[in-house]
């Protein structure tokens, strides 16, 4: 039997048990690891390299003036707008990639985000993954260039409200004006015509017991809403191209 007495020699670091590594971490690193495990299901996340591209994620339901139940996955517009201001003011950020997978949500909150994106001087590209429905449509078309995954969908439908509605002529006039705002924004920032967009919005038969249209992947491109079908690699490549175009003239408008 070998003698396992302590010899005073330092152990070989290459022979150390990797499972003991978390024990030697600082309390702060341990907290970060536990937070990653709880939030992401993994202990460590890849360290981001130095980049001039910022990624903005809009998922779930866009929360506006009303607080949604805790069980809902939401994107709060009061969180997004300060980020967009900071992106515009940061000289190190040259381009913004907006990734969308949203069911829609608050109309004015969604339009506020779209209006902010449209007014940025940075190069911007949007990518619809899964779905970019309802008020997510203006957000998707607000960037300089837009992509949609082959199997992603976009739902076009008339303006809808939940809760109590006062049935007076002024209310319906207000709803009509709100809907016109959405139509004007989408048609001004894409190649779809107003007539075509209204036809998609009020089409019967596509949605069960309702009116509207569901566009899948290349259908959205064919309708003129989205520029191109593609994924993350195509979106990043296009964003780099737009960044190069903006080098000589930072205020140049790139909307295509």
C-alpha cells in the first residue's frame, strides 16, 4: 500500500480535479454562476468579444401603460427606450441588430419603439425569428434593412382593444386614427403599398373567425414588408455592409 503522507510539494495544477474549481471561486463569481444557472440553465456564458455591434432583443408581449401579469413574458418599453438613447450616444457602437420574437402588445408602446429605431443614426438591421406579430410589424420594418427566418410568421390584423370600450363616435374616430398611424408607418418604411397592406389587414378567411393575414417567411418578403429571408449570419453580414456605408457620412439614411 502506497504511503499517502503529505510531502510538502505543491500539487500539479494540471492534475487538479476540475470539479473543485467552483469552490475556489470568489463569492462574487459564485453568485454570478448561480445567477446564470438559474436564468440560463448553464454555469457560464460565452464572454462577448470587443464589438461595435449591439444586439437588442424584443420578445414576448410588448408591455406599455398597463402592467401585465407576472406569468407573461414581456418586453417593457420603458426599458428599451433608455437603451436606444444610450446606443445613439455611444460612439463605440456603429450598428444595431434587433432580434424580434413577439406576439405584439401595447400599440403606442410598440410605435414608440419603432419611432425610436427609425430615428437612430446608427446602421440598423432587424431579424424576425419565430414571429413578429401585430405591433411587432412596425418595429420589424423600422430598421434600415430587415430579415425574416424561413419559418417565422407575421400577423397583420386591424387594431384591437381589450377592456371596457365607450361606444361613442369619438371613440371609433380615435381607433381609426390609431390604425391609420400604423398603416402610414409601415407603408413609409417598407415597399408594401397602402392598398396592399389594408387588403392584408382586412382579409377574411385566413384567421379563424376573424379578419387578418398570417404571412410566413418569404410571403412577408413577397408582400413587400420584409427585405429578405435569412438568419443571423445574413443579418450580421448586411449590418457590417451598412456600417461601412455610414463611415463617410454618419447621418446618411440607409432605408432601402
